[in-house]
């Protein structure tokens, strides 16, 4: 197994964890994982990205990273701000991003907002923020407020052993293979009285107070100016967005596998790595 270099970043508002891989002189790149995952999402992929100095980051509230302060939330823009703080601490004025799912959405928004900072984007089965029609806004806000008021009375599930926690992660809202769940468990599980639980901040499970309109989400993708590779999973989550994808000037490739195709098995990791290595070959 590849030995990663473990690192921590003390930002003004939160402490983040991550792990480095790749040559010290490689092209600087951050890898951003999906919702409820962690940097272990790239454990199969990172060792195969031979041209990159890759920092796989635990996003705030995930893995070994800290949780946001009491009363704070997890909007997409806050993850983008965290990335800029990390890049500043590394002296990376320009860098590339590899994003999966939530991490892909954050990557697109950051590239759109700060076009001079991001050199390339490689997106794995993720692109646009979740959207809804304007008339659904009041009901969504009501749901979000209700869930927040009840949060203090809820407790995380405790599993008697890591195997049951891994099984629960396999069967989550965005399923992952058993091996993939084990990679996530390495950074995501912690011992508590009575067994084990996930480190993930429970606030990540709350309904969003607001969602973008479809045209707002699309505007971010349309504003991206850097070279972009979009890798779609045949069994992934972007099927409903495929008509929109034809409007974008991104390089696109469809690969066999599910939403976590880069993590589920070696075959998927090899296919995704091959696409990314070709995309970054002239860096």
C-alpha cells in the first residue's frame, strides 16, 4: 500500500487534514472528495497519478478534519474558501483540482469564481449543485429550520464493531463497494463508548436551507475557462443532467462503473487514472 504523507492545516476558522502523494516537483493539485466521504476516496487513484503533487483533502466536517464552529453551516462557497486558505499556506498561486461528486461541484464553483487560480479541472461524476424551482424555497427553508431545532436531541448511530459500520456505509444513500467503504473507514471511524461511529459532522445530514435555481447552477459551469475533463459513470448520478452537458465545452468521457467508480475497485481506479494522466500529460 502507498505511504501517504499526512498533513494538517490550521486555518483561521477550522483545522483541516489531508495526505500528500506524488513527486515533490509534480504539478500542484488538490483532490476534493464527495459528501460524507473523506480523503480515503482517492486511496486507489492517487498512487496512479504520476505527474501530480496531489493533496487529497478531508473537507471540513469529514474524515480527520475539524467541524465548523457552533452555529455555522456547510455551504458550498465555504469549502471553496477553505481550499484557497490551504493553497495559500502551501504557496500555490495556481493549482489544479480533481473533484468527485460534492468535490466536483465545489471545484467548478471555485474555478468559475477565481479563473486566474485554477489551471485544470478533472471532475468525477459531479458537476452542478443540486437545484430546485423557486416555488419550493419556502418549504425547503421550513424543513431545514425544523431539522436544526431537533439536532441537539439526536445521537449518532454507534456500531458494535467496525464491520457493521462498513456495512452501513456500503448501503448509504450513495452506495460504495465493501473495499471502498473500508478505505473510507480508515479515516472516518472513531472509537466511542459502546463501539464505533463515524467522525462526520451530523450537520452534514441536515437539509439545505436554500438551493440554487437551475440557471444559477449552470452559470458556474458556463463560467469555467480552464481545460476541464468530465468523467461520467455509466451507473452514476448525472443521468438527469446529460442534456445540459452537451452545452458545455468540456472534454467528456463515459466510463463503466457506479458513482464511486474511482474507489470501488481496481478496474475503475485504473480507468479514471488513465484519463487523468492523459489530461495532465502536457503540464
